């Protein structure tokens, strides 16, 4: 059964009627087919109208859609011979971050990202994509392996943020995130990240301190969630829609501010309506980014990466 967002109700009603008509049969089968065709065209027009003027809050809902492709979907489709690695060699394994070696378009890469899970059991197992310190220390281990073997590092970001539990704080959550950023800035290999869903706070930037940051059209990337921002500013999460406007968290806002480098288009109606098409588009965008980076020497990569983050956010503020 399809999951419809609140603003998609007009489309939901039409598509439900289409499904009902498709189950009808008899002497009027030809007329039913004509009616289905007309209704499909109308539903597509409505969908196009809705998605052409999404508000920042509606983009948050699309970015969180449970049927969007998740990190494991991208890895399974884009990376051959994937060999996952587990554990941080210090404390334990964190399934919120999935990563390892594989082959992307014929080249060996290290790939990793936050996996949210696709059903109740997998979401609990992956802690809804919210990593603990051991997850970020596993990420550090993978970064260092990319450096050791001289292969590109690809990261896929999809998290509401790092896990904020007491145990995580006791084990050094902030230090683990900061260390990820520090290591990323020192690597000699090409680094590419893609914000595929939510990019929440330090939990996201730990994996997104890269040479090129790509972002899906309806993904979001912000220092805090709209609900969290509203709770601080208005003492109520009910103002989340206003907070989403103020946070400038959409791909379009962030591209204008030069926080991200490119926007990857999504199919009409969002990534959840065209999963294979979305994954293929991400693969093409990553390949193009790697081709731009692979001609640079190590010194240039490090220098340009560091300068990118020193300059970040300056564009559009004057």
C-alpha cells in the first residue's frame, strides 16, 4: 500500500479511483481504459503542480518519506562486490553506519553511509540511522583505509542526527564527530558525498566534509531539525513549518549559498516514486564528480577541500 503525504491527498484520491477502475472488467472494458487514461493524466498534472511549489516543510516530509531509497539500496545497485566492514576496534559495532569496500563503475572505492532501515525491525536494528560514537569511529577507520589503499571515498548521508543518548555522550559523541571532520580534511584521496534524504546536524557533516557535496532535489540539510529549532525559538514544535523556512535547509537554498556543489534531480513526485531512476541519477552524478577530482594531485585536493569549508556560507550573505 502506497504511503501518501498530507499535501498529496488530491493525488491519492485520484490514484485510488484509478486502482478501483482497473479491477473492474466486463463489456465496458474499453471505456474504463479511456477513463483510467484521463485520470492518470490528471493525477500527473496535479503531482507536477504540487511538486513545483513545495514549501521547505513539505520538502522535509518528502526527505523523510519511508519509501525513499536508503543507503543499502544505493550500495546494492551501484557498488559491485561490496565487502562490509564492522566495528570500530575500540568499543563495538554500530549498525547505524554501513560501510566497506566495493567497486563503483570499475574502480575500487570505500563507501559508507547512515542506514535508516525500511521496516520496524530494521529501523530498530539500525537505530533509525542515528549513529553512536562507535559508528563515527568506524567511519574514521574506513576513511583511514581509503587513505591507506589510495582509493576514493564515497559517503551517503541520511540521518536526523547523531544519537543523543547519555551513553553516547559518555563515550565521546562530539569528539568522534569532530575527529571524522578532522580526518576528512587530511585525506589525499577524492571524497564525494551525497545527501540522499535527511542531513541532520553534526551527525551528517561527519560524513559530508568532502571535496564535492551533492544533494538530491528534495533532500534537506541543516544544523538542526525544524522541530528542534522551533522548540528552542518558540518553545513549541508546532512552529516547525516557520522554522523550516528560516533554516534554509532545501537543496535550492544551499546551492545558492555554495554549501553544496550540485543538485541531483528527482523523478516527478520524489525519489520514492522512481527509486531506480533516482539511484541511477545519483550514480551518474557521483561518477561525474569523481572524474572532476581524479585529475587533481593530493596537495591540490587537500588545499581546495580546506578552502571550500573556510569559504562555506559566505556566498549570498553580503
